[in-house]
C-alpha cells in the first residue's frame, strides 16, 4: 500500500475523474489485491496491480452509469404515469422506494457477500462466471451466496422492506 498506493489512486482517478470516488475505489482495489495475492504469478507486479485498479474503476463507473440510467428511466415512467389519468402512481412510487431500500441494504452487506449477490441476482451471472471473475472455485461462490442469504435473513427485517 505504501509503495503503490499513490500509483493505484492515480490509475483509478484517471478513469473516474472524481477524488472521492477514486479514494473509495482505491480502497476496494487494495482489498481485492490482498485477497488475490495467492493468484499472483510473479510477473510484473506493478502492471498486475494497475490492471486490477483500472478494471475495478471501470466496473465502478459502469455501475454508477447504470444506476443513473435506471433512476432517469424510473422518474420518466413516474412522470408519464402521473400525466395519464387513472394510473396507479402511488404503487409505482412505493415499488421504487422499496427497490431503493433493497439497494441500500445491499450496500451495507459485507463486500464478499455483496459482490456475489450483485453478480448472481442483479447481473444474472452464472456461478462459473463469478468464479472466473473472482478467481475462486465454484464451490466458494456457492458458499458465499449461501452465507449471504443467511446474513440477509438475520440482518434484514421484513418490515424494513415493506
């Protein structure tokens, strides 16, 4: 971290162009690097680190753009529904509110759980795709999803989502 932290931050910042986001993503990158060290093949260390940082930054940027796009679509749909007579605008607003609370709860999940839950349930990736991306065994992905479900059952109360 001391030796390459600044370089990683610069690589992430060059993709995101936001100091706050770059700091957050750099922290995630450092955690990812730490967890991926067993897969390191003793090649160019700085290149390997930078590649992980850039990929994380690109993923973050895509995710942020998708969220912005979804919110825009939702607001446009709500506006159109409000203009049309007799449509259940209230239901749409309540569903949007519930989705937002689910997203907030997802953000509070521990990182290892959040990554597999988002990949499997929101991005519709297979266990194998997730395992390949995270460089772990398929059984590890299954295990993480199982533990994430257990965690969510304990941590999320039904009334929080209604």
